[in-house]
């Protein structure tokens, strides 16, 4: 069993989730059950699946949970684009969050390759 707290990718994705929660606080109230809920759940799914995968018995099971986390990174990336185009986040916030989600995406992919 792996300790998920020792993985840099978990630390990065956890901090990213905290950043998403902060960034979505100012979204319009009518989006609380829409984009806000969706992007928060998707971002939370990333470190959650990394954590759950670490508790599994094999590399192949861990890899499966990393695949789910990777899918969530794409979901978050789209929701960031949508949020920017709807002018819910400013360009600077978008650039920083998009950069961070792409770093996370690359690191998950790299870790997946090591487990094959």
C-alpha cells in the first residue's frame, strides 16, 4: 500500500482543488448548482482518485484510478475554458489554473507510464 501524501502529484492536485474552491467563490449565485458544483467535483476527483488508487494492491489497479483522475483533468480544463468565456474568471486566473491543470495532467500521464 502506498502513502498518497508522499506523491508530488497528489500534493499538486490537492492544492489545485483548494485553488478551484477559492476561484469559484465569486461565481454568480445561479451557477452554484451548475458550473461551480461541476468544476469543484471534477477537481476534487483528481486527488481523491490518486488517494484511492494508492490504497489498492497492484500497479494495474493504481493505474486504473490514475486513468480516472486523468479524465477529470480534461473535464476541469474544459470547465475552465467555459468559465473564462462566460467571464466568471479573469484572464490571469485562467492562465494560472490552466497551466497548473496541464502540469498535473502531464505528471499523471508520466506516472501511468511508469506503472506499465
